[in-house]
C-alpha cells in the first residue's frame, strides 16, 4: 500500500493591531510520490485576518494555498 510522506520547515507569526490581528504561516516541504522515489517541492501558506467585535465575537477572513489549490473563507465566530 502506498503512503505519501512529507517533510519540511514552517515559519509563521501573528501581529496584533488593537482589535485586529493578522496571521501568516508559510511551509516549504517535500512530498513523496509513489514508493518514496520522487519528491515534489511544495510551498503552502495560510493568511488570516481577524477583527474583534467584542470579547467573545470576531469576524475573520482566511486564505489557504495547499498543494497548488487556493481556498478562502469568511465568517463570524462567537464563543459561548
């Protein structure tokens, strides 16, 4: 049975600007192909922005690039 493997490095951080915050994580890795013979280099990233509306509620927007696919999301979160 074939199982892919990944290995690499990741660097990330968060900066806060009052009620807003911005987070960026970037990963550079190698993903093995069939039988661990060939490796493909991948650069993946997450960029997320949040804005606090209150102590327990915030709005957010996020962008994810994973293995060449682009995804995004927006929403509101409330912690009970």
